[in-house]
């Protein structure tokens, strides 16, 4: 078990560069097995999820190499084989292999994935889409079996009952080599879906409408990579550092941002009174004073992202008055609440709402990063707090934030990652 040790109370300053989007990367790596040539990705974040996905690729005789932010994948000798259960169970996004394997082989057998436990994330819309494309699906002891037999996949009209990023991406992966036209209605609009479609289109796919609620996919028989695909910047990592900068910074420049991807988030910071200076691909966050309480409701993109409700929470503790967060996507995403209370935060969860009252002082404590974004929330709170905070289960933070110790240390933070065998400390 890894622990993150943070000595709080340091005012932060300097600059940080945002890495490639985790939520793109975890779909793009499974998508690579659809290619009939080797592929390369640039701006790949060095996070645990990437290394787990590489283990899954290895189990299918897909060779991969990750160096200096570039991930090379060669699926030309791929075989159908059982995927390693440990990697599958630790990684929710492994479910993208369902669509990718179905598109490649016409069949897939995937153990039901793990990842963050933040309430129900059913895959019924994924299954609905696969069936519409002509696949037979049954589940047995936590394993999903999907097969088209000899008939193959055929394009279809698919209306998603709920807006789902995962179901939209999985349907694209399954349909991109299917016979005929597939139309996805009520599709999710997230930038990561556009990133996936761009990667596939650059290999010869015919995908139109990504970023809108209707996506049309004309199946093609072959996909060939001819260039390196650069992954878009991670808007969730960017939002996390924006919140950190406003909460504990004396002036921080955040580089490699697409501001349009963060408009719902930056609008709330401005509403609070944070004097952001937004450039073409960067945001400067001056020292923030006299913050006002706000109300937040998470919504599908372009609304306020559910992945950012926890990272903004420590900043809301500095606002005068009471702020309220309603998470309409995952109402049970409250693992950070009880942990922040241990640090002295005036925060509570009631009636599917999180209420955050002004808190003058936080104190270091031992807290638990129950999932990625809860860990990010605790990390920011620890920077604000007096004394030392120990965040256990820090593996969850490392799943979503690449090179996090170095990035924080470069901003003048005192932070270390420790585990039972190795201690790595990078301090100013």
C-alpha cells in the first residue's frame, strides 16, 4: 500500500504542464487493437492505468513500449486469450476491450471490471448496443460473453437511454468495422469521445458527429495508422490544479490546457471571485482572496464534470457562507466527505447534496483516498492544512495523476510517496 505524505502550509507558486487525458487514454489503448498496423500515441500520461492496460495487451500478444510519454502498440500479432483478472479488476476502463475485441474478432470475453467504487455504473447500455449490432450477450459469474457467431456485426440505429460516455465509446469501437451504417442517438459529447473518433478517422474510419448527440459510423474493413496521435490535455487534471492554485497558490501558471473544455469549471471559479487570466492554451491563477459561496450541479458535458466536484471541494471551504454540490451523475460520490471532516472541514452530506461551510483552518491527519478524485480532494486539502497529512491508498491518486510528486514539488510543495518497501521523496 502506498502513502502520500504532505507537509502542509506551504504557499505554492510556479508553473505546471498538464498531461494527456486519462479518460481518452484508457479508451485509445483498447482502440489500438482495431488497427491493422502498429500505432503510436504521444502525450500519454504516466499513470497506473496505462501500465495495467499494457499488461492486458501483453496477455493478447500485443507488444507495447512506453518511453518519454510515447506509447507504441503493435497489434499485428494479436491472439484471443484470457485477460489477466487482476489488471481487469483494478481498472474500470478495461470494459472498452469489450467493444474493441468485438470489433476485431466478432467476440469478447471480459471479466466484469473494477476501478473506483463510487456507486452503480451499469453496463446495460453497452450491452444494449452490442445486441443491436447483432451480438449475443450473456453473463456468467461476473464474466461477460459476447459473440456474433459467423454472421458478424451489422450497423444499426441505437438510442442510448441515458447519456453515457462509456457506452458511446464502446459502441464506436464495436461499430467502426461493422457492415453498414450505425447511428448512435443521445450520444455523450465529451471531448474524449472526439479524441477517440479523431484517432480512428485518421486511420480510415468514417465517423461523423462526434461531439454532438448524434454520431454516425460507416463501417470500414481496414484501419491503418499513418501518423502519431497526440492525446488531448486532461481537463480533469487541469481543473484539479486550478482548484489547488486558487486554494493554496500565490500565483500559478497552468500550461497545456484547452480552455473550451473547462468553461463550466472556470465559470464557477470566476463566480467565486477567483481572478483567472485565461489564455489560448494556459490559465494563470493569481492569489485568490475574498471568495464567495456558490452552488454546483454536475451534468454531462458541457456541464460541470462529476470528476471535478471533489477537487473543487477544498477550495469551497475558503468561501464565505455555505456552498452546495449536487452530483446528478454519481450521487454516491462522497468518499471525501468523512475524510475531510477528519481534517476539521465543516462539510456534510445530506439528501444527495454536499454542503460545504466556511472553514478557517484545516489540520493534518491520516486520511484514506478511497478513489481517484477523492484522493485529489484530500491532496489539495493537505496543501491547505497545517501540519502533516498522510493519505493512505495513494495508489488511487497515481491512477489518475501522472508525475504528481514532481509536479507538486516544482510548485514548492513538500510531498512524498512511500510504500512498504520503497520511499521516494522529492522536496524543494
